[in-house]
C-alpha cells in the first residue's frame, strides 16, 4: 500500500503547498519535454572540393600540373604520379597555396558489419583505381581548373559552387559552415 508523504511526515500547510508546487512544476517540465540543450565544440571550415576521376578510375602515371583560377587569383602546382600508392596505401598530397591543396588517393571498397550492439566498417583499396581531390578553402564564387599530364591538357572546366550550410553541433549552437563538393569526370 502506498501512503501519501503527508501521512508519513507531519507537514504544515505551507510545506504541503511547496511540495505540491515542486511536484507540479516537475510534472509540467517532464510532460513538455523540457530538456537542457548542451552544445559540443565540433568545428568546421568553409570550403569547396572537386573530385576528379576517369570513367575507369585509372590514373595514368606522369608529370601533372594543375592551373586554377580561384575568383581570379591564379594558383598552380605540380606533382609526379607513378600509379603506385605510397607506403601504407596512401596517395600523393600537394599543398598548392595556403588555400588550395590536391591529393590523389586510392578508391576503396568498404564493408559494414553489424553484430548486435556494434557496427564496424572495413575499407580496402581497389588495385589500380584512384581519384584526385582538389580542395579550396573559403567560399569562392568561381573556380576554373586546367589539368595537364606530361604537358598536354587532360581537361578544363569552370565550377560555380552551390554552397550548403552545415551545422555540425546543431543549428542552435554554431558554428555554421558553407561547403560544396562536385565531381568531374576526365577523359
């Protein structure tokens, strides 16, 4: 049998009203979903990226040069690609300018495994398949790119990013970052 608190402890009329008020407020808060919001401190950066690949994802060996115009500012860089991943399976990374970088990385095939309460993912490189990723910090309105291999133009294209706002901590917490990623198939 459950007895009210007032039967177990003698309370005066003021104490009974205070307890009733606290219980009532707690019930209203619980029923209305009153939750204290806590924000994390995950950061993010504004940026635009272009993933380039051929139809078969084969990246021919050679001397590569990238010439970019980022909102009219010229950026160039060069690298050698041997069609062989670096030790540990990684590709090539080149910092072209303080705001532009390029990397060539293996294409991977990933497998997800679920076991009751856990999920794991395992990724392995696909032999001979690579993509090139050009990353531009900030939010340029226009990016023009020319890719050369061994002095011959492989492809040229202009990009007009369509940025999306991202809120890694939720819209109420900030920060907000503007990002866009586009694909470009080279011959």
